[in-house]
């Protein structure tokens, strides 16, 4: 049964079935993902910051797409920076934003991550991103 709801993205009232997002926002996201895929296919490597600049989106939103596996077709083209140690890597480890070494440390409890105090891994400065406390 359809019922009126507000879109989680734009706030517009729409008839909700399964999705929490209105059809217009779904279409915009699909167009964005297609554009990102096309952009990445024409390059050998691309960073999240480059994509964010090119498509006027936040890095956080692109990271969310990575974690949701919405960019799986171009993961091998992405030049990612580990949130733990800052090393560059090109293959996303099962939807994670950490290199294999840091992810293993996270699993063992040797690396703690706070989502409240954020450090930009690209600049190493606080910016409302992730903060990584290195304890090894």
C-alpha cells in the first residue's frame, strides 16, 4: 500500500512504496553513478577528491557509495587513501576504507576509530572526518 512520506534526500512529499527516497532523487543518484562510472573508465586512476570536485559532491557521499558497493564497477580505478595510516591503495577491501594492514589491526583492537573527532587522511588535519588513534 502506498502512503505519503517525505523523501530522505530532498524532503519532498511523495507516495512511498519501498524506497525512502523519491523517484526524482533516485534518478539523480543513478545519473551521478553512471557519470562517475563513465569518468573512471576513461582514466587509469582517480581519487575520491578528484571525483568530488568533478561531480560537485562531498567525499563523504562518495565514501558512502563505496561502502554501499555502488561503485563496484570502478573500484580498481580508484586511488584510495587508508583512513588508518594514509597509505595509497587501489582495491577496496570488501567495502572498507582501510588498507588490509589497518583493517586487521582494527579487528584485533589495536587501532581505535572515533567518528566524532575527524581527521582528514589527505591533509592529516581535523576537518570533521575520521580520527584514528594509532596504538601499535
